């Protein structure tokens, strides 16, 4: 049996990085507002554990995005398929990522790279594979490397 999974990414500002990746991948930012309201009303969550971002309540230091075609729990807003969870950590990124996301172009690499740069990504370097083609190593707004191919 295949296992369910999510990719967890350490961040400095989880909601902001979730917004970037939702736009980059055309995913949906999860909205846990209803769950948070229930937890607050029941006294199971202190107000200090909640932040608001773009009109949604989030658990402080956490934000997630999910594939728009995958199932999700309508009560919690949490995706049950392909998702990325961003969690704030105290330490800054200091070395190259050992795991990264590849974003594949459907409308041409130049258009993809321009769109990603418009969202706040930067080009790190071009990789040329000769006849096999080329791609760009890029970084998201917090410096996490990914490839645009």
C-alpha cells in the first residue's frame, strides 16, 4: 500500500512562503480558519497560537498549500493529497538544499522563469545539458533552491 506524505519546508515566514509556492505551483493555500475557530471556542488553543494572514487564520508559524485537484477535509481545510507544509524555525538557511522541487514548464521555460521571477524568485544559474536541454536553478524568496525546467 502506498503511503500518504507531505513535504515540510523550514521557513522564516511560513504564510508568505506558502503564498509564493501556491502561486508558483498554482496550488491552493489551505484555510484552517474553521478548525482554528472551533479550537479557540473550545478553549483548546490560546489566541497567542493564532495569526491572521490574507484574511485567514493560521496556526502561528505554520502554513500549507495543496494541489487543487486533491481531496481535502472540509472541516479542517487540510489537504489529504499532495501538499507542502511550511513551518517557521529559529535558524536561518545556511547551506544548499539536499531536497528540492522541480517546476516544469508547460508554456515554455522562458515564460515560466519570467512568471517565477515576478513572484519573487531569483535565478541562481543555468544548467546546460547539451542536446538534452537546459534548466534554471532558482531560489524562492527565502533562498531555497529549486529548478525550473
